[in-house]
C-alpha cells in the first residue's frame, strides 16, 4: 500500500448526517429533504420542447433491461419508481410506458448531466453535512448481450456517446461487450459522490486524473484523501495528484519490484508490526477478531512514496486455507505418481517430466508453486 507523504490515518464510520442523507435518498421525499437547495428547476428544463417525465432509478441493483431493438420495462419496477417521477405527468404516471421512458432517456442524454449531478451532490452535502475529507474510488464493467454495432463512440446531438465494445471484463465474460462504470463514494457513510461511464475498452489506470479533478470541483478543496485500488499506482497519476497538493492511498501491485523485494526480505527478517485495528468479527459473533497490523518498510517506492504493509487476520484465514488445499492436492498427485511407478508395469516418464519432475505435480523449477500461496502481507 502506498501513501502520499501528507496522508493522515484513515477514519471509518457513518455520521448521523450521512445516515440521514441515505435515509432521505431512499424515500420519495428526497427532493423535499434538500430544503432550500431543492433541484426542482434542474430535471425538466432539458430541452425547449415539452418533455416526458424524468424517471430516477428506484434501485441501482435492479436496472432496466435493454434489449436489441426495444426497451423492455418491468411494470412492477415502474410502479415502484412512481414516487420518483417528477414533472407534469407525475400524477398520471399509470400511463407511463416504454415509449415515454425512452424519450425521457433521450432528453436526459441531451441534457447537461454533469451539471445536474454536481448540483445534486453539492445540495446533499450542504443539507446533510456529508464529510468529503475522504473519498473512495472504484470501477466495474457492465456487460451487454448483443452486437450494438451503432454504439461505437459516435457523436449524437453534439455529444460523444460511450462505445460499447470488448475490454477487460471484471465479470470474467470476455465474450460480451461492455462499458466501464466508475463510481466514487464518501467514506462518511458511502454516499455516492461522482460517477461516470467510459468506453468498454478503457483501462482503469487512465481514469484517475479526470476523476480526481472532478472531485476537486465537488469538494471545493484539493487536500481530501483519495483512496483507490492498484490502478492508481502509476508514476504519472500519483505525481499529478501530489504536485497539486492532493493526498492519496493506493495498493501496490504484485507486478512492482517493491513487492518482490519485500517478500524476499521477510524470509530473513521479522517485521515490527503495529496493531492499528482490533474489533469483533463484522459478520459472525463466534468468528475470529478483525485485527489489522501495519509495518512501514525502511525503503520507499521508486517514486519515493512511503510503503506500508498491512496484515489482516480475516485476509490471512482464506489464504491459509487455500495454501493447505494446494499442498493437499500436490501431495495427492505425488502419491499417484509413486503408486504408478511401484506398479507391476510402471511406465517410463516422458523426457519433459524426467527433466523437471516437479512440473508434473504443479511446481515450478525454482521450487515454488506455479500457483503458489500468497503471503499474509499485502
């Protein structure tokens, strides 16, 4: 894990203000709860012509199903979303169908969605006092079934639409086209702060500079703590944030030299771990305690950032189990080989197996497992 030089200790938990924000967000009175920062004038003036009602998604984990050539709308989901329908047809939402919803989405695409989202976030932050001192970023891929030949990043109404195309699938579905969905939330209650959609073949290590600049505008400051995964760990992105008085925490990828160096060092040295977190198991009463220990390595990264190694009891448990399973499988394979050689008609091993017997049971020539156990230090 890499820390910018100015980073301070992390703090977790949800304030009452953040809890109130999420509670209001999950009810139909969200806009009323924004008080003097209400957004009545922002949703509907998306075009000069009369608009269909704008529909806000009721639940993000139950999206509308888009099929090639048509827009399929779940009627029950539409009824549940009725309290979120705003505009002149809010009271007559029973007549709302897929045609009206499709036209509303067209108008939403043509609107200045960035300004709309910024206004919503700023209003919620002011009204509910959501802390923006620490922001967490992550991304995922959204898979699509179909060809979507027209969705190649073309220009529509003066705006470029994202390209639905093949890329690195985080759902392990390389056969499906996708989009990249990038989300940033506040550490104060996990309130969504910023999101955007990128081309399906966009790599994560090229998205953080744009995301960080947008967050600076939302937070009105640059000294917030930006927390992201290992895709932030590139010299260009870390240096960009640092030179602009920003702070960050990221994960050191296994491909970095610093990772191999520490794993070699720990074989002959004992780190002086410092306990920074000790609480009951978050899910099971009888489970092991959730303990975190950290160790600051004496050498910085090649960019001269401090390198902090983290050890977790809950992370070590599945790693130990996976290691035991691999050893048991390798032992079974060795027994099978020995049983074959001790039989009445043993077969001579192939030249490749004779040259490197360990490879026949899944071990590399260096004496380490080709799928070797991962260290408890991450």
